[in-house]
């Protein structure tokens, strides 16, 4: 996977992340195909503060997958999130 340097990560907008926690921490970058795949794979490893936040992040990952032409497995946690 392509690593994001600190500068490149800082240059991304909040819109480029599936989840922003209560402290402003930005998690699960979804700005390109490779990162969308990684966000889906790491979805279940991410601590969300609420079920609403978890569902919102899943929706953003699904939308980014569609935008970037990434097929997500129906058995992935991100696909099962409500």
C-alpha cells in the first residue's frame, strides 16, 4: 500500500477521510482506490465512538468505493455495517 507522508496526509481535506473522531483525529483515508480498499479492510479495527459514527464511516467508504470503481465483498464488515 502507498504510504501517506505526514505532509500529504495533512494536505488532504476532512472529506477525504471516512471518520473524524471527537478530538479531530482523521481515520480511514478514502481519497484514492488503494486507500478505499485499505479503509474497508481496516474498518473493523477502527474504534468508533458510536454506532452512528460507525454507520456514517461505512456509508462514506461505500460511496468512495463506488466513485473509485472498487468492488467491496458483501461479507466485508463495512458492507454489513448499519
